[in-house]
C-alpha cells in the first residue's frame, strides 16, 4: 500500500500532467489553489486513538466512508469498523470514531474555507505581481484573514 507521501507525490504528478497550458492567469491560479486544497485534504489528519497516533487519509472515498460510519453511530451503533492508513480494519468505539470524524471534518472545513478566501483574493488581485504571490499557504490579506478567523470561530463547536 502506498504511503501518504507517495500518494501526495502521485497526486501532484497527475495534477501537473493534467494542467491545461492555455488557461488565463486567473483561471490557472484558481486551478492551482483548487488542486493544492484537494491535495492538502487528501493528505488527511493524524488522530490520537487507542492504538496511538494514527493517520487517516481523506480522499473522496474516505470522506464518504466516514460519513456512512458516522451515520451508523448517530443511529445507535456502539462501534463501527474502520482503519487508519495502512492498518488492518478494526472496530472503533463510538467516541474513538467520532474523534476521527470530527478531526476530519475540521481539517476539510479549514482547507476549503482557506481556499475560498484565496480564490476571493485571486479574483480581486491585480494581474501582475500580486497574483504571482498568491499560493496555497500564503498569509491572507488583513480583511480576508479577519473574515476567515470569524468564520472559523463561528463554526467552532
């Protein structure tokens, strides 16, 4: 089974190969941010479980499975089957699985919210040097950083 690092390398390689060369600068930058956001989400989260610190990738199929198992718990199941990256499937108690699901949801929400703010910045940027300086991981301008902080605080449990 491929490691998370190998999965990220393969994903980044596929993104580079698939990137159309003819995109205008704004569309190209929006695609860059979207691809980086997806890669950050897919890399997953580390969660402390009964087995120690475990990594959980968050590809689309992982996200769907997390939602399905979370639904089973909300319907009354005491435990659900799941697995950390590279590990054998095992039963997770409701509390243990909810910790994984909540960490995953927070991770996905953060990265999608950050990408949304970057996309807003891209759309309003001048198309010279400012656009070139926008990348996934960049510090947001003050107004966008304040808005993102407010959204994250408002969404916190």
